[in-house]
């Protein structure tokens, strides 16, 4: 290999590794955001169900 | 301005600085007389090393604060810095090896600078393995903080290794007796711009990873409260 090839390989490795790592973080972030949204929706649904239950109980009591 | 806009702005600044650095490395800076064109690897190799050292110092600082205050945010910062530091430390070892082959005639030699850097890489590799095995436990975070602090002792040893022991590694920032790394002011300017680009890249990547880890922490807390709420709903 000549010196230009070594230089090319070195800079290619740098940018490939950095790009790969940023891609890994980005994909992880997208997956976590989706998971977080789903969990928040479940939490809201649970709160609403609990609220509806309490309202039904108070109606039955009166 | 929200966090997403700050990260986007930081990403754009990093991109601009990286393009300027690339222009300077491949067009502006003169070719070194002894080593020839392959010496240009050095303009990204040195900033990678400095950024890796800064990452590992940050791991130690975050570890001290985590052990002191016990706040999860310090653990997340330490973990993000360790992972980012490992990426840059890997690049240091790989680019150094690629430079060494045409200059020294070997991919690797057990030189003091190279050996201490490899030890640093192994130490933080151990830190990440420990964290991966321990999961999200508090004990894992505490052990990780201790390992991060102890491992950071190797950072100053790597820096002064070219002074402490006989070495063939070129001294750039820490000069040996009478040794001088960069003669041409254009070389110094290129190194400084590359350093600025890599500092911005490091901060940007660290922010991205830190945000991801904070999200994971929030998700864990939300999962615990959801489990409690579901159990309470089933009981009633």
C-alpha cells in the first residue's frame, strides 16, 4: 500500500466509526421515544379509567 | 430555545468546523518533509486523543459527584462520557496503527505511549462491560463510578509517558528535552482548527448520548409507576 492509501483508510475509518456511532444513538433515541409515548398513553388510559370508576362509584352512592 | 434546537445547532457548527478542518488538512497545510503525506493522519489523531482524555476525565468527575450526591443524572453523564471516550480512544489506536505501518514499518509496537493508551482503552472497556452486566442497578452505577475514577489515573500517565520512559512516539504537546513537534505555523493552525472541530463533535455526541440515557432513566421510572398503578387498579 502506498502512503496515500494509508491516509485514505485512516480518514475513512474515522468517519465510518463516527457515523456508525451517531446512527446507533439516533436509532436508540427513536426507539426510546416510541416506547416513552406508548407508556405515557397507557398511563393516561389508566388514569382515565380510574377517574371513570370513581365517578361511577359516587353516582351509585348518591 | 429547546434542547432539540440546541443539539441541531451544535450539529451544524460541528459540520461546518469539520469541513474547514478537512480543507486545511488536505489543501492548506504543507506536507511534512520527513514523513510525507501520511503525516496528515496526525491532524485528526491528536484531537481524537485529547477528546478521549477529556471524556475519561469527565467520567471521573461525574463518578465523584454520583458517589457524593447519589443523583442519577451524574451516573448518566459518566456513562455517556465513558462510551463517547471509548469511541474516540478506539479511533486513536486505529489511526495511530495506520500511521505507524508506513513510518515505523509495523502496525504495533510495545512503546510506552501505545501501551498506556491500550491499557486506558481496556480499563474503560471494562467499565462498559461492568455497566452492561450490572444493568440499571444502583450497585452497578456505584461500582461504575469507582472504576471510572480509578481508571482516570491512567490519563496523566499516557500524557507524560513520552517523558517518563524511552519512546519512539513523536512528542507534540509534551516535548522531550529539546524536542519540538510542529515547526510550521500552518501546521499549528490546522491542528487547532481540527481540535476545535473534534471538541464540538465530542460535545454534540455527548449531548445526544446523554439525552438518550436520560430518556432511558425516565422510561424506567415511568415503568415502575405504571406497574404500581396497574397493580392498584387490579386490587380495587
